[in-house]
C-alpha cells in the first residue's frame, strides 16, 4: 500500500467563518493522518510562491490579496492516495459546481472564496509543503487507528 503526502491549507475565509474544526474533522474522519499543521498569517512571499503557477491570470492579484488577508491553517496530510483523496473531499474549484458532501459544495458559493486549498500533483504537493514548512516541522508518527483503516 503506497502512502503519499499532500499539502492542504484552510484559507482565510474558512478561518473567519469558524470552519477550522469542521474541516479538520472531515480530514481526520476520512482516515488521512495529519503530519504537520500550524496557524499563521500568510505573508506576501508565501502567497507569491504558493500561487506562482497562476501569475498573470486575471484572478491572480485578487487571489494573492485574499490569501494574505487573514490567518490560515497550512497542513500536510498523509495516506493512501492522499492527493486525489483530498481533492475529492474539497470538491470542484467552483463551489457552484461542487457536489454536496464536499467542503466546497457544503459551505461555499463563490470561486474566489472556496475555503480550502489542496495540492493537485505530487510535484506541487512537495513544492507547496516547502513554501509553508521546514522539513523539521513534519512529524513522523504512528496512528493506532491505521490498523483499522488499511488492510494490512
Ligand atoms: P484549485 O484550488 O481547485 O486547485 P486552481 O485552478 O488551482 O483551483 O486555482 C487556485 C485558486 O484560485 C482557486 O482555489 C480559487 O481560490 C482561485 N481562482 C481560480 N479561478 C478563479 C476565478 O476564475 N476567479 C476567482 N478566483 C479563482
Ligand atoms: Mg490548484
């Protein structure tokens, strides 16, 4: 069984709306394991590095302004197929298209305020983790319930 790590961030809108607990709870209940997490006020440097792939797009300036507008909760989560699983838990980028039962489908209405970020590929996951975390902040630990989440 292949485990992988992905980068996730609870964005400033979700923090302001009191959804940190709800979102972490959904991630935990999915069986994915949190291996890094912190509460920060993203800097311009964070935002520019994180969203470098979107530079030049019409929404880029608004996105950078939004991400640096309030506290956020970056994290690293680990598990079988974690990258794709987190994207499924989030739902479509535009909350208007996101299915009920997904975070964006249940709590979002607007593409510019879609509550949570999750990396979309192994390369981007690694890159984004390095934007927000030092290697020493990633925690290797055993979760007792994993023996009940995975067929051994
Ligand atoms: P993703 O977050 O689902 O991976 P991306 O296409 O990578 O979506 O876009 C990054 C973020 O940029 C989105 O989560 C959203 O916050 C913002 N964004 C993307 N497209 C638009 C848009 O058309 N208008 C406003 N914001 C957008
Ligand atoms: Mg993306």
